[in-house]
């Protein structure tokens, strides 16, 4: 059976990347980061807190903001600049 959820390892990698972006570019301010990503603060908070997986809207918003492809974000092979 197929689901639309990411593999847990990909979710974890994306979560760590997003945490770094929020910390390094927004000084930890999730509300400002969420606005920049085009998502609600609750979606970002739940994702960072681990109670929600990475959906396409969140990943797309982070990708647009950072200028990075989604596959790079979920692989967590990048340094936030």
C-alpha cells in the first residue's frame, strides 16, 4: 500500500535542515520563517516538533525561500548559507 508520506529518514533529514534555516536565517523565529515559507506557524511548529511530516507545501515553500531543490532538502546534504 502506498501513502503520500515521506520515508521517516527523509522527514528527519528535512526537519533538521528546516531547523537550521529557522535558527540561522530567522534567529529561531518560527512565525517569521513560516511567513517566508508561505505556510502557517502551526504547520511549521508541528513539523519542527515532530508531530507532523513534511508536506509538499512546506517543502515547496522552503525550496522557494532557499533556492534549493526539494531533493537536496530531504537529503540534508547542504549547509545553510
